[in-house]
């Protein structure tokens, strides 16, 4: 634990110095009459672990869809590594270094685990053989080595979650968008995933983790937190500040956050 | 298995090359139509099997190839194979803008859209006075079935080689990824529009090239003969029966279908279509993913045990 505090302090120092990797500025998006995102802004630095928390329907997945280019916002701007990526096609954003996972896992069922990952690896590889080799490394890295040549449809839910992460990592991203990557995991598996995200952070890969519950982990590993509620940003700060924020406590029905996980 | 495949393929190709020397008129016609359907099935398999965009309109490109060839041969007096090549190129050139529009549709909407598109192309072609409108067009006699057969065989072998390449290439992996989930493929860096249009173009080039041969084979073409929904459906069923998105599916499906069809036709000329239809239904229920994937699964189980 003391080691982790030290790491957090180092990252926080870096936060003030480095230019932001991702800037989301005043982003709004409505579906019909529902304001899914209402003037949301946030900044993520290199290597930062950023938690995006909020109840179901708060707009976390919508924000991920906007950042990855799947949805175009009605207003606002999204800048990555200093350039506006608004209106870019999803493949271009992915190639620029933004990778994402999906809340509801979406493996390419009929392809093997390696080929699922090789699709992302093709962005950097010169040949398909090289992409498959790179993919095999990533598959081993997330602990799916024994299943590499099986069809993805044969994996369990936990394994599919890991496959989602492996596919995203194969893009060698600078920023990883993790949509409810903890949901459905056992407490031990959650700890493993949290450790994994910290490991990536040490390698300079920033992560935005969209998380509904499991506050215990969020508080432990996040450098900064933004709380969304009904499409609005209701709070931002480090874990200590968020836990005592009255607006956050109210959004979570009065339950103290530390106990919600 | 693998080691036996190469000499077997070489033998099969030699036999196919020598076939016209030994076969009578009926047999060579049957062989031509079989090779043609299999080649059409290979063309369809790229966009519909690998990329997952079910098209009920690829026959439009066959018709375009046939009419282009006929018009060039009649008016410009080119050697027919050069004209057929031009027909293929024309089909490809048409497919690129068409694909750009049509491939925005998905699932059943794309399937129906392509069906409508094929009808539109057919009406457009017959609206041009030079095509003899609806009444058709005669081609000068002189090119025998043998030439047409070799042309078609060459395209069929080319389509198989192309499919073997696609199946192993990065392009093929991208197509399969977008077939499984287009949005996920895009967020993994796949330029989906480009991959789809390329696949669609190849699936237009192959029938486009085949159409010219068919025009020469018929010596007289009319819209119903070359925009043939029977040929279209037949090749689709071959690819599905053999196994969608597999290298050998169209070939195996095509061979099985023509063999069954011929055997039934010879024995039950009155009701063979009824039996054939019933048999197809049974086969597709028993092997929902097609013959090739079912065989592959069986081999994998045996070698795993």
C-alpha cells in the first residue's frame, strides 16, 4: 500500500506537467428526448487510471461510444494527443491509439481466439503471420494461452472479458476505454483485473474504466474519478474527495460510496 | 489428407482440361453449366460468405457482362474473349459506386436492396435500343462450346485460387471480422467500408467475366436468360450447402447438387424437382452450417480423441 501511494503521488506530479492525452470538452448528445450526455468535460493524462463512475444509464457507455467514434456528439469536442478526433471514423481513432472494450462482450464467435486478437494486431503488423504471432503474445499475456486456437464462442464469460481486453491491447493503444470490465467477475478475478490495469498504467497506457459498482477497487486504483449522473458530470476529484462529495452520496441514494462495493 | 490434396487437384485439373476431347455434346454442356454454377458460387461466396453480406442480386453483374460482350462482339467485332474481359471490367467498375451505396444497408435490407438493384439493372439494360430492348440479341456463330468451356474453367480456377488467397490473407481476416461484428471490427482498426467494397467488387468481377461466355454459349441473349434468377439461386444454394465462407464449400456444394440433380432427373423426370427440393431441405436441416464445416468438425473430433 505505501508503495501505491508513492506511485499515485508520482503520477499526480506528472499530471500537472504533461499535456493531456485526451480532452473531452463540453460534449452533449441526445437520443430523441433523452439527454444522454449533457455538457460533459474531462481530461486524461498519459498513464493515468481514470474512473468514470455512475449508476446504470448515467451515460458512461455513450461517452465511450463518442470517444471511439461510434457515435457523433451533438456538440462539444474530443481531442486526442492534441488533435480533434471529432468526426473521425472508428478505425482511424483505433489506429491513432484509442482502444476500447464492450460492456456486453462481443467476440468474433466463429474465429479462433488468436484470430480475434490478430484483427487488432494487423494495424501494426506487416503480414498476417506477424499479426498472429503478436496476437499469440497478447493472448498469453492475458492468460488465455491454453485457449489460443479454440473458437472464441467456446470461452466462458470471464475468458471473454479477457479476450475483449486482449483485442484492445493488440492495437498497442495509448488509451484504453474499459466498459464495465469488472461486471460479472468474482472478487478474486476483479483483483486480478485491477492489478492488470495498474500494470498497464505503469507502462504508460492510460485507462478510463467505466464502472457502476465495485467502489472498493475504484477507490484503491484510480488516480482520478469523474462521477456521471443522468448525462451530467456531478463530481470530479481524487478518490478521497469523491467519497465525501455530497452530490455523489446523493446520486448513490445516500449510501456512502466506500460501502457500495 | 493434406499431402494427397495437391496431386489430386492436379489430376482433376488435367481431367477437366481433357474433358472436351472425349465428351459428347450433352455431357460437355452439362460440364460447362456445372463449372459455371460453381464459379458463380465462388463469386457470391466472397461478399456473402466471407463478408456476411447476403446478396440476391449478383446475377446483375452476370447479365451486364453478357450484354456488354454481346454488344461489343456485334458492333465492334472484337474477339469474344476480349469482349468478355471488357464485360468483367465493366461489372467491376459498376460495382464500386453501387457497393458504396448498397453496402450501407445491412442484413435483410441489403439482401432485398440487391434484389431490387438487379431488377433495375435488368430494366435499364433492356431500355437501351442497342440491346434489342426486350426482344434480345443474336450473336454471330462461330465460337464453339469448347472455347466457352475453357474460358469458364479458367475463371472458375481463378476464383478458387482467389478464395484460397482470401482465406489466408489479412484481407480475409478483416472480412470475417466485419462479418461477425462490423462495429467491433471498426473499433479494432478495420477500415470496413473499403474491405466491403473490395469484396463486393470481386464478387461482381467474377460473374461479369462469366457472363460473356454464357452469351456466346446461348448465341442469342434476352433479359430473362442472362439475368437468370434460377442461375443466381442455384449458385447461392451451392455455396450455402457446401459451407458459407469456406474455401471448398462452393465446389463441394456444387458437385453434390449437380450429381443429385442429374441422378434424380434421369430417374424421376416428372417429379425430380420436388424430390430435389425436399432433399435440399433435409440436407440443410441436418448440416445447418454446410457440408465442409460439418466434415471439418468431424475430423477435428476424431484427431482430438
